C-alpha cells in the first residue's frame, strides 16, 4: 500500500479504515503511557511526547522506522519535530513541526505523515 488515498481509491474505504486502524494500533504500541497520539486529518497524526529530550525524540522516530522496516510493514511517514522551547502554544508547535516535515519531504514521496511535537513541560494527558 502506498498510502491512505491509494488504498481508499483502489480497495475501498473499508480497506482504508482497516489500514488506519492497523497503523494506529502499531503506533500506540510504540509510545509510552504518558505520550499521546491524535489524528489531525485524513492521513495526518500528531504525537505528543511528554518530557522527551530532542535527541531522544529523533532516536524514537528512528526506532519506529526500523521496526516498520524489520517487520516489513507498508507504512511510510515523514516527521517534523518541534518543542516548547521553540513555540509555547500548541498551534505554533504544530505549525513549526508541519513546516519542518514538509521541508524534509520535498522531493520525497511519503504515504503517511507523522508530526511529532515534543513538550518540555510536564503535561498530564487526558485518558
């Protein structure tokens, strides 16, 4: 599968829904209990990594990519990282991560977009 749109167009929306469910289940297994994942749009997600240092954020992204590759999964994603030292409001953090993600992906073809925002302050997610 190249991406959600292709799955929906070629195999139907039920297959696209299954693709999304599988992706979300996989990603939820990769994050800590204090982290949060949310869907922003059709194929856009955000990870809120509570108290994760910048170097650890990149390591976690790399670990997820390796696991996808090792398990021969069809997920592709681009990631943009921002944190609370660069933008104090969530919307600005998302915008900055978005901008960085698109800069990285110019010329690349990615099926899924994964935005990763790191928070420096302690935040209690609602569960």
